[in-house]
C-alpha cells in the first residue's frame, strides 16, 4: 500500500511533466538554388536542418537525390544531375516536407543547362586564316571554355559568347567536313559540312619581268623567254628555246645553266638516267653520266614528217611538243601530226592515240588511233597512268585511259600548258591565267585574270603574261609557272 509520501511524489511528477513545453518544429535548408552544367555526373549538396521527421519529393529521373528522408538533426543531401543532351534548359523543384503542424515546407530549385547546339555557321566555305562565325546555344562564355574543330582539326577561337563563336580557319586542306564545338563534356556537331577553300598565293621564285642571261638567286637571275618546265629530283629544269639553253632552279631559287646549245629545245622530260629534249622535229637524249654528249635519240635530226619505225633514225615527227615519261616509255604530243606518239627506250616509235597523216585532224573520242586531236600541245600523266592532253585547236582537255588508250573529253573551252597533281586535279595555264579542273571536270580559275601583266598576289589578283609551262610539287603543294613573256618563274603556294 502506497504511503502518503509516495502519492505526493507521483503527483509532483505528473504535474511537472504536464508543464514541460513541446519543442517547436524546425526545418531549414542551406541552399535554395542549384545549377548544373549539361554534361552530367556533377554532384552538389545542401543541408537540411530539422528536429522532426521530413522527406523530399519532386525529384526527376534525371536527378537522383539521396537521402530523401530524415537522418539526423543536420542531414547532408546529395543531388546528382545526369547529362542533358538536349539544347533546352531543364529544371525541377525539390520540396522538403516535415511532420507536425505549422512547419513551412522548404524548396530547392534545380536548373540544368542545355547541351551546346550549332544552329548555323558562316561562311560555308573559306580558306585558312578566314573567320567563321558559329551561331547556336549553350557555348562556353569564354574563348578558353570552347574547343572547336573543322573535320577533327583544331581551330582557334578568337571571341566567345554563349550563343556565338568567332573562329579562325586552320591551314589544312583536310578541314572540309563537319564543325564540332565542345563546351564542357558535351560536343555539338554541325548539320552540314564546312568546305575548305584552297588559297593560291603567287610569288616570283626566280628572275624578274626583265629579260637577260644571268645565273643567280631569286630576283638576281635573268631569263630569256622561259618555256617548258619540269621538276626532277626536287629541282626545276626550264628550257629557253630561243636561247638554246636549259636552266636549273633549286627550291630556294638558285639558278644555274647546266646545258647550252640545246638546238631550240622547247620541252624536257626525265627518266632515271637521261634527259630528253624535244628539238624541232626530233627527240634528243642527254645522259646524266655524259652531260656534254647530245644523242639523236629518235627522229634523227631530219625533216618533219610522220613515220613510225623500230629504227629510231627513220622515225619522223612534225612539231613534237610536250613529253612525259611513264612505264619506261616516252609519250610525246606530236602537235602538227595531231596525235600522241609512244617512244621506247631504243627510240622506236608507235602511235598511241590519234592518227597522223593521211588522217586529218578532228575532235573525236574513241579508242587509240580511232580518236582524233587537233594540235595537241601539252601532255601529263597521273600516278595511275591516265594521260591528260591539251588539245589546243579543239580548245579542250582530253583524257586517255590505259591500257587500251581510250580517249575521252574532260573539259571544253580551255587549252594550254598543263600538269596534274597526286589527287588527279589538272592545272591548265592559258596565256594569262591558270585553271584547275577536278577529276569530275569542274573548272575554276585559281590564279591570274583576263588581263595580262606582272603582279604577285592571291588568286585572281596575280597577273601573268604568256604562260608557257607548269610543273607541280604535290608533296609540298607548290605549282610552278613558266611565265614566258615576263621572263621569270612564278611560284604558287596551294594552302
């Protein structure tokens, strides 16, 4: 039985308990706005301070949140945004609700930027050093925060906002292709390709527009109406028919005269042991091992005519012009016989394409001797053995397919001295400008204009007078021009 004292103690405890105040519910967060880049994988945190139970609602599939319920009086909540591959910004609102009356819910707004996106770029085609403007959204706001590439080749960003970039085109012909912009960890790609426009810069390698007969370097040298030009063993060889000599030019423009008394040779060709010169109505050979000995290789030194023969002395040409060596044979544009001749290592000659007298000149595609030419002046060959012929009086560029000698027409309305690069592009020098013909036959003027003159410059700002020969260094992308009436050798950098 409880004593009176015990009842008094119990009553006091009950009284004291009833008088204790219930704690006021507390709920707060340290952040109300979190912003994420589009790349994804980034995590940010905020603290929830509370003395009552709570939970989080409103999270999205792209926004994992942990934990989402009460853990402690101060709980660190981690928010991780997954990558946003769309250009549009996305957001959600996290709501933290607590149990109990009069507890104000807390909210945290989450915003994630959209992915970079290219909407347009201009110009669609440009050369190195040009500025291309790229428009879009979600680019980096600074130059350093963007990586721009043209077909995988890095470019320099010169100015940047979140919606526009200014970029300098790099010097690389492989820049043709789609443009990409990387901002953060995400990359945008253009819907259409950029086209790299080659730049053709004309300068003078050797000589000036003043005639003379002086060996020397660059502008100190003088030429007298240079004509046919070929590259061999990294040097240029130029014949001067009206002075009966041949000049050699090193890559840095040093000019010497290794051969004189060349019998008015107008064109030159090479194999591994010899130099071949087309002289009036015959082909002359000079051995590298015996440079002072001019050998009547084919056609003797006889009169003009049209004779095929196994005996080189019986062969006759009529105005042999340009020559090219391929597969151990010398192919010759026999201009006034209106055909292409083929000469063996012994000097024996056959007709490869077209037909000489008594057949007449003409303009007919066909196989070998069934085709017709009208004064073929210049011939070149590509690495696959396709020949290109400037058919002068037909004002056309013809193409000959091996091994049967199938003649077709690559382009019309143009003729002149020609060469071909490693990509199958044909360059044709007319009197005052240079055309480029693509393998498909598309033609463009790359240097010079409709006016003659003597001027250096880019593309059509340059001037030539009497282009008489072309040679190409495909490795270094340099085109060399025999500028006859300007008495100099020009150099065109293709970049």
